[in-house]
C-alpha cells in the first residue's frame, strides 16, 4: 500500500513539475515581428555578418552590385520605426541578426 501511495506522489510531483515548466516557457517565447525587421547594408565588404560596425541602414534595395560578398542582411531592431537613413547598426545594440542576406557589393548612394 505504501508503494502505491509513494508512486502516486511521484507521478503527481512529476506532472506538477512538467506543468510548471510548460507554463513558464509559454511566456518566454517571443516571435520576431516582420514590422521590426529592417535591411542594413554591409558598407565594409567584409564577410563577417555579426560585426554591427560594418552595417548601415538605407530604405531601398538598389545598392548592391554583383559580387560574392554579403551586400546586406536583415536585422531585428526591436522597433517598428525604421532607423534613420545612413544610421549605423552599431548604434542599435539590441539588434539581432535575422539573416536573409543579399549577395553583392554595396554601392553607397552618397
């Protein structure tokens, strides 16, 4: 009889732990919004996509000439307001790389 009671307690405790884990993880997941994703151009020509100092924002996609390097990447800035034209990505420390790169060499509009 004690064995059955002990097993039921273990099962109940396990279910409680699983329930709490699932419940708390439901609040930790945040989907990246398409409204906060903006395209930044790789002004250095370097193939190191995680170096924010290499990227600058322009609202158009007409600045890439054919090349094998990364011309631009999409970054989640966390803000639906687009960055200012010419703004350095390094000024947005919370930005995270989303990907969706475009190949080519960045040709500055200036």
